[in-house]
C-alpha cells in the first residue's frame, strides 16, 4: 500500500472565493452553504464577516491552497491582475490543474490575458461574468455568461449552480465577457432612457409617481425598471447595488469592444459620455439611476 494519497478530483477538493464586495459576499455565502470554502478579500473585515461559514485566508496564495476551483469576483481587470500577481498572489498558490472562474466584469482582452497567465502555471481559466444584482446574488438567481473549454466549464458547473439559476455558454474563453459587455450596453441604454425621460417628464409638469407608474407598467416596463421603482420613488441612491462608477467601467469595456471589432455605435458612445460627466459631477458611488439627478440639474 502506498503512503502517497491519491489525487482528489478538482470537484472534490475545496473551493476558494476571492473578492467579497457587494456581489462577492452573497455569492460566496451561497457557495459556502454547499461546499467547503476558503475566502479572501483585500479589506479583511469583509472576509471576517464570512468566518461563520468559511475559512478566512490571509492572502490569495493561501486561499488557493488545496482547492480545485477558485472563484474571483473583483471590481475590474486591474484588481484581478493584482490578486493574481506577486509572491502572495493567486498564481503562486494555484494547485496543478485547478480551474480559476472569474465572475468579475473585466472585458474580453483581460480575460484572455488572465487565461495566458493561469495556463502558464498549469491552471485552467473560465470567464463567467454575471447578469443580476445583489438581490439575485443572495437568492442564487444570477445568470452566468460563460466562456471556456468544455472540460473546464464542466468542472466549474457545480460551483456556478450554487450562485446562478441559469448558465449561458457563450463560446471560448473571453466570449462570456464579450456577451456581458454587449448585454451591459443594452442595460446602459435602458437606465439612461429611464433617468433622462424621468427628468424630461418632471420638467414637463408630470408627477414622479405617474411617470414611474407608466415606466414600470406600460409597454416598455422591464424587470430592472420594476425593481428600481421603490428607490426612484424615494430618491434613494445611496448604498448602491451597482454604482455609476462600475457602470462607467463597463461602458469603457463596451467602447473597447466596438473598437476591437471595428463597429462604431455613436448612440452608445454618447451614453458613455453622459455617464462620464455624471461621475465627474460627483455621482460615482451612487446607484445608476442617480443619473436622473444629473439630467434634472440642467
Ligand atoms: N453590483 C452589481 O449589481 C453587479 C452585477 C453584475 C456584475 N457586477 C460586477 O461584479 C464585479 C464586482 O462588483 P461589486 O458590485 O461586488 O463591486 P464592489 O462592491 O465595489 O466590490 C469590489 C471588490 O473588488 C475588490 N477590489 C477592488 N480593487 C482591488 C484591488 N486592487 N485588489 C484587490 N481587490 C480589489 C474589492 O476589495 P475591497 O473590499 O478591499 O475594496 C471588493 O472585494 C464587478 O466587476 C462588477 O462590474 C456587479
């Protein structure tokens, strides 16, 4: 009999979750309810808040130790780069053959760069950005937009299912990000339409209640309009589920994709310009729909 333990399959080894922000924290809590989990966050307090259900790791390297699937959900491409690199980074601790599943919105180019770095140390990469917000994250009702090789996606599926009730396969690595960036472009048109037309309607003497009723029950009502209804009626844009700063980051990813594929979309570009101006006027950390304040100031 050999003393050497048989290698465990990736799905049987533990899981790690790095990046416990507005989205990451509820997502990690759902993973922890289903399997052993290590968590790490740059600001340690947010990881300690999960100590009742997960092992709190001291570094990304420590979090990755002994795990077959590592999930990341951080703000942007720069943040992912930071947690991958360095002596205490994720790449330094990645187990051979482990799968890194990035659920941040970072764009296609950054996903492909992460794939190169992870494969260079013997790992695998899947991009799985999500559609949905904090509520769906708490309920396990996110939509995952997934890019990656079939066997890698298969190994990530059990973990993804703890957080997502739908998984859309978009193609090879990076195509999940391409789909997310395109989808967020639709979202930007939506919320800017709501915010600007609310401002116009109020300026025309219509009441906020009547306008919001029309927007959330008429022919153009969408689930996102309906879910924002209480916030808009209360003008409550603090404690954002999704900040305007993150939306602007996604807008820049959309413009980058337009340039990469050689398709210029001036309306989308103008929406991004308006968002950048609103951020410049102090709305960065407020909810997306705070754009109405920006339009109403004119
Ligand atoms: N919020 C939504 O409704 C929503 C929906 C779909 C997709 N997303 C996407 O999901 C991702 C996370 O969003 P979120 O709303 O959870 O954002 P968030 O609340 O701002 O959290 C950002 C996370 O990234 C970490 N981070 C930022 N810069 C870092 C760095 N340089 N090094 C290490 N960690 C860093 C933060 O750590 P600290 O805690 O230390 O700051 C935090 O854990 C984003 O890509 C976003 O676009 C969000």
